[in-house]
C-alpha cells in the first residue's frame, strides 16, 4: 500500500511516497519505519552517496560482493550477508585466545563479541593421600557475567605432562549450577593406586563447552605425591607455653599419613638448642606411642621442668629413636618455637603495608612468647605499662635499636609511633597507623620495630623487627 502525501494548496500534486509499515523489518534495506512509513535511514550517517545506504552509522554499498574494495577502512566484505563488517583478528580456537579482548571469543578463526562470556577459574586445590587413593578438593569460581550449568571438573592422578583440551580425567564431577561470581568446592577420589611417585593435575571444562577464557585459568598442576604402604609420621601441630616457675608446656599432634600401622615409637621434646636435634638424640622429655593406624592422629601434652630464666627455642620429633620404617622423615621434625622463661619476649608475628591515593596503612601484630608480662621500665607495669611500635616509610636496610645498657633513646627513630598496652604471656596486640606519604612515584620499602629503646625486660630483640614490605602509596 502506498500513502499519498499532498500539499495543502494543491491536492492535485499528490503522488505516491513511502510504504506503510509497523516495524523496521517491513522496510527495504537502508530504511527505517518512522511514524508508520518507511523512510531512508540517513540521520546517523549524515547522508550516503548513490549506490549505498546507511546501516547504523556506516554507509554500506548495495552489494559489497559485486563491488570489490567498496567497504570503508576497517571493514571487510562478508560474503554470507553481502554487507561490510568490522575486520576481525585471527585466532585459533583450540589454543590460548590471548589475541582476543576480554569481551570476545574465538569463533571460526576470528575474534567476535561475546556479551555473556563464562570465565571459569580454579581458586584452590588440596590433596589428601591415602594408602592406595588420592582425594582432591577443588574450588571452582565463575568469574563471568552469566550463570552457568554442568561444569565438569576432572582429576588426573598420574600424568607426566599437562592434560590438554579434550583429555578425560581419571575421575570427574559435574557442578550442576554455578552462579556468576560464586565459588563451589567439589571432592574427587581416585582409588586403587599402586605404590609409587605420581603427579596430579586438575582441569575444569576440558572440552571447553563453557569456559571462554585462557586454558591456564582452568588447569592446575603438577602436584607431586607418593603412594606408599609404609607408615608416614608427621607433626601436624606444635605449640609451647612457658611458665614463670621454669616449666615449658608442649602441645603436639602427631599423624600417620602412610599406608600401614606405626608401632612402638616415641615422641621426643627438646627445650633449647640452636639447631634441630638429630635422630636418636636424647630429648628433655618423651612420650611413648604403642600404635598409630593410617589416617589417625594422637594429641600429646608434655611438660619439661627445671628450666632457667632466659630465651631459647623448642623442638619436637616424632619417632625420635628412628625405629619406624618411614620413607619421609622430613615431616617428623617440627620447630623451632621461641620462648622465654621468667621474662617477657616480644616478637612481630605479622606485618603488612598497603598504599593508595597518596596514603599508606601499616599493621603489625606483636606477640609475647615469654612467661611474664612485657612491662616497660619507664611506664611501670600492669595497666600503666606501654610498648612503643615504630613504623618506617622507606628504608633500604633494617632499622637499628638502641645499643646502650638499659632503656635508652638511641637507634633509628620511626616515621610514626604507636603505643600498645602491656602484653601478657602468650597474648598478642595489634598496632595500626595510616597517614599521607610522599613517594615521587617510587615503590617504597616499609619496616616496623618494637621496643626500639630496649625498655622492656626482653633480653633478645632478634625478632622485634620485620620488613621490608614493598608498597605503592
């Protein structure tokens, strides 16, 4: 149907004009449906030459296949649509698609837009080795903009090289639904493994049914492990608590991670020593264990008495006598743990500096490893006592403490000082500071020092200094 567009003064001048329409698809190529009629789409292009029409904001030739070279710069002729399309970048779908932007995927050898990409990643992997099996815990994250379903997680128990795309694992699990931004953990177990040394791998979505990003994001490995029928003793936890009466209390957990029972062995405790004890060396205390089955653990508490006041370090050894046929004795030893009897003994156990926007924030955690509160000679004891924690914005080398006898004011002064209350035996306290830092665009090296003036009764300042931590304010 054609509409007649007539001037108000002369109806006789009426002539056929645009076709009526309800939507753009009813109009010819290069036209839009405007106010119920098909009109040329020239607004975005600002007018197009003869033989072309406006497509979005590009003047398209009526037929690019019939007019070689008719496409504008940055466009190429698509034979299927007979239109000029943006030039793509070549890529190989089966390989790393690093040639494509984050918002693109590789299809038919070209980078094309993928508005709803699903980007998977492996956040964490842990291995648990049994006498003839391997259990793998895998945390998988969906970093894409869309939720996804049927995410396959494959575990490979014994491969010398990395699995490739399409390689099936020894076992696999499927995550039914993984929402955008979410993380979920799956457990996979490979059984009936023979004795030997192996390398484990993990791959998510090996057939690339979902993942649109780098293959390296969904591949983990190699992680070496060993299947053995012999016992494997290890000290999985170890702590000491000193007392003012010359006692040192040990708390220890011993596990058997091997494939057979460990029998008639002892656990030896060492209160003091500059170097690790040797197998067979007599300890300051001992606990006997008659039997420990594979996968089991034993919690032990032992007290060594008669210690003199001072700072030292403690060790513990599972099967100190060396009677168990254990192929891996490195994990039988734990230590050293520093401690002080009859005295306070401070140490920085955690230190971090973060920067941004011209400011920096320091955080330092201090622990008292001694049996006495960390009092301060000038500030008294108990609630009135205080400890100085000093932060250094930039230093190439560690700051120095006061080297005079007793409480002094020498050494390297920090850029900021925080005062802590006294810290009781075994307790911790945290000091924080935030302020502006002038950097000149350089990366800085931060340090922290506790009790620069050596004003507590701590006889050993070895671990009172921590750093450097690099940061960019």
